[in-house]
C-alpha cells in the first residue's frame, strides 16, 4: 500500500488471548483497526457498520494465521495474514493476502519493536 505514510502496531499477546490495534497514516489521516481473538482457531462472527465478518486466529507452527471473511454486498471479501516474529522477537513480519469480492492485494509488512 504505497499510500501508507507511517503507522503504529500494538499487540498484546498472552496465550491464548490476542489483542491487536493498528493505526496507519494515509494522506495525513489516521486509519485505525483493532480486534481481539483467541488463538484456538475458533471462528468468531461480528457485525460492524452493517457488515458481518467471521474471523479466526490459529497457530501454524511458529506463525499465527489470521483469516477474516467479510460478507460484503458484492460477495465475500477475504483477508488472510500470517504473523511471524523474526530477529529474536525484535521484528514482526505480517504477510497479508486479500481478495474475493475486493481487489486482490499482497502486502508484506515489517514492524520493528521499540
């Protein structure tokens, strides 16, 4: 996403609880996202702004895999993110793939611990 000018990611992870909040700055405006899930792979349904989503978070080896499916007016939108710690936990890599009824995207995000 070339439009992202900067951002902050905050994760609070105490197995099995996972709390995520992210603020990206796009065209000088903050865009915030947050969620909380358990890492047991159980699917959780939510409604937000008239849309229903189903999310699950599960371990796959040393990675956490987030799968989100959103029931949008044009069909199901998917977003799948694999979170991996690198450099003895100093760097978080998030590999994100989206598609379905939304434009396809592939992003690799690198976050350095402060």
